[in-house]
């Protein structure tokens, strides 16, 4: 048969063939893979976060009461009328004090073997979360016990410091609570007088401290009328609402328990506590989700503080004590979001990696001209690879996307020819393409970067931080890291699960 006649015969056969060919080329056009039933995206990990904000308490009503001469005398005058001790000794004394003020943190330690027990008894079984607090004032005194005396006549008055030790905390209902745990008198200039086995100076100290203790117990009622509930409720109800970041992007905090760190000095008559709310934040997309239900829970009653926080704690321990609230406050702010990445965008990236690649076997070859990634359902994707050369057409590969957290990329696990593509090649050829390295090539190049999802997450979080949430509440925080932790494919979108670590605190009425 002449060459021209043979060519014409092949062309005629190609026109009649279902697979098609052109001058000896196969046209490889297998059908697209069938869609799989949808499966739900697994729930995001329940990483616990902390949102913190300050609450201040003004102790000035208590300080004013403590400095009221009718509650705690400014002068203690037993100079003209001697006091007779049961052992027969007679003595007299005179003392006057300045105004009480809140002592700096750590300047005076609470007395008593178990001050926590004192406040427990005072509350009759309701033990508030507490911190120790001291108020102090300067004291001048003189003592006389015939024929001995000190601090009188030509001598300067003896000096001392009068300290009132309190425990201040919160009840589970956010009320401020306090109790007197001790009163001490620390002599700067001791007065050593002893008559008939009686330590006169100690007797005077006992009388002064007991008198002051009684006055402080009366004055402390001013503290026990205070409450932080309205301020905490305002924050709680604000944070229950979705926070809009974009028209279709929302931050849900999913609030949980409420804790506190313990009171510390805010300067002057102000003391400050830090309230911590546990949360499980997520970013969601679409229409505005409903606000979370639930009233403000009670303050957790496990003791969260071992003392009055401040500079003294840092000096004593090197760092703050490892209390429950301190551990909780250091857990940071962790946000999880499933960031959508559309398949057309991913297809452009995949095509750029595969275009121009050649696969050759014993003189036969194909060259990839295009590639696309499509959703199949069932958490699987389809890779469509088009080619030309000795063979022309396309093939479909299927596999499951998996996140490589080390390289921060999505790889296709278990990549293989789709069943219809494989059967098409076995039935209609070319046989050499089945045994070629095309699958290995596609698997190597089918690596999808997740930087766009990470950048989107970082951009959304930037819109969360340092912004007002209400007329009294402003967010303040930072993003330390953003990383991909998972991936899920549905038919229309590939979702990259992204975790952000950082911190989120709140400024309340300009306080932080």
C-alpha cells in the first residue's frame, strides 16, 4: 500500500474512533471524576485563651473613716490618769498619730499564722479571693512608770510606725470584701521600761494596737459596700457580641470562666485587680452570627493569689508567684479560623509549577500545558493535568489535601490516577503513559503554599487589635505568630485552618 493511501486510512479510522487521534496521536479525554458525598469539616481545636482587663477600687471612703478621730483617735492620752497593771505596776503613756495611707506593696507583711483563716471565719464559710494590704502611719509616743520614763521632758518624743494589715478580695458575686488580719506597732526608738516583772512598753503596744484594731474593724465596713460587678458585666456583655472585622468576617470569643489575679497598688487610695475571662476565639465568615447567650458567671472561687502583687513580689521571687491566675494570664490569646482559598487562585499556582514540564519514555513524550485543582467532596481534590506532544488531552488525579506544618504548605496525600482515567488509559492507550513518571511529577509539584491564608488571618486580626468595641472598651494586643495547622476541601473551596498566637487585653475607660 502506498504511503498516502495508508495515511488516509489512518485518518479515516481516527475520525471513527471514540478516543480520536491525529497522525498516530491518541486523544486522551477521560470523564471527570464523580463527586463524593459531602462530609462536615472537623471542629476546630479547643485552644483556651485569656482576655484580661483591669478593675479599680477606690479605698478613700475607708481611709477617710480610718482617719476619723471618732473612729480611731488621733491622740491616745493616758498621761494624767495612770493605768494600774494587775501585777501592781502603774504606768502612763501618751501617743499621737498622723493620717493613715495605703502602704507601698510589700512594705509590711500581714501578721498571723494563717490570715486566710481569719477572713474565712469572718465570712462564715464564704472565702473570697484575697490579697494582703497594709495601711500605715507615723506615731509619736512617751511612756512613764515611776520613777522611769522615756520620750518626755528634754528628750525628743519616741517614734514608731503603726501598721494595719488587711485582706482585700472579691466574693463570687464580684463584691469587694475585706477583713482586718492584724495591727502592729514597730518602734523606731524603742522605750525599754520594766517594773515588777511587767514590760510596760509591751503593755502600751498591746493597748494601742487593740484600740486601732477595733477602729479599723468599724471603718472596713466602707469597703464591704463596694462592688465591681457592673464593670465586669459591661465587659462580659460587650464581648458576647460578634466583633465585625469585615462585611463578612466576624470574631466570636466564646466566653467561659472568670478569674482574677489579686489586688495591687494603683497609686494613692486606688487598688487594682486584673480580671481574666477564658475564651475560645474563632473567626467565622458569612452573615452576622447571633450573640452568645449566658449571664455573667460567678467569679471562680479557687484562690488565685498568694499575696499583694507588686514590686516586692518580683524582688522576692524573681518573677511573680506561680498562682492559678498568673498561669492563666500567661496562656495568651489564640484564634483559630478556617480561611477559604478558592480553587481558581490555587489552579493558577499549580499551573505555574507544572506548565512546560516534559515526561518522556523511549522517544515518546508529552509536555504539560495547563493544570487545575478542583474540589471533589469527601475532603478530596481533583487535579486536572492537560498536555500535548505525542499524546494530546488531559488526565485526572485524585487525593486528599494534608497540611505540612513544618513547611507550612498543603500537599496531596495518596495522589493517584482517578479510576476512570486509569481505565481509559488501559483500554485505549497509550500504554507507555500508564507506566510513565507523570504521577510522581504531579505529586512533587502539587504543593500549595498557605501564605495567602496566613496573610489574610494576620490582616483580620490587625482589625481586632487596638480598636474601640464600645464607648468604654478598647482592645489592645499583638500577634506573635500565625501558622497553618490543618486543611479541609469541600466542592467549592479549600479551607486552610490557621492558628494565631498573641495577646489581647482591654482598656476600660482609658485604664489598662
